[in-house]
C-alpha cells in the first residue's frame, strides 16, 4: 500500500509520476501546477534522501526549498519544513489528521519536517494551508 517509485536507475517523467499516483493522479498534477504557477517555483524530478523516499518533485523559489512531493501508488506525500510559529498560526484550522502530523513532526531547528500524505480530495485543503503558510512572506 502506498508504494513509492524506488527504482533509482529509472527516472520517471512527470506524466509517469501522475499515472503512478493512480486515483490521486489528478490531485498530484493539480497541486504541482498550483505551486508552480501561483508561487512561481522551479521544479525538478529527483531521488533525494536515500532509497526509502523514491522519486519526487522538488519545488524551490529562488534558493529556498519549498517542498518535495513523492509519488505513491494511489497517493502522494508532501514533505515540507515549517517553523513552530508557522504551525501555531494555522494549527486550529487544520483537521485532526493534519494536527497529528504536526504534533509528530521530525524536529529540525525551530520547527520540523512534516510528511503529509494525500489519499483523496478531502486532504487537499490542508495541503494548501501548509503550503500557503510556508510561502507567506
């Protein structure tokens, strides 16, 4: 369940990643397009962080890393680093699922890394809240 694209020797195209996401493929495409156009990010398909993460799309704005989005079978995971202040700002607006992810973040500096899995359209609202918080200046 939720297997990632782990063949490091075979770089997928964006369309292959969309197709791999199966029932969430359109959501994967929508999220990437929204980030690209709304925030004017650059994106790169890459295989970061070792063999357990697999192929994903890195979004960056200028020199700032925004997030990685990893294609999975019938899902995808957004990996994003937020500060505690950014999380506190939106915490009570988030679903219980997203609050739990925030509570269990991987600590890093004054915040941490969130691994937010999207399995259906109802998860997209919080995905955009996390991204908007990251990208507000």
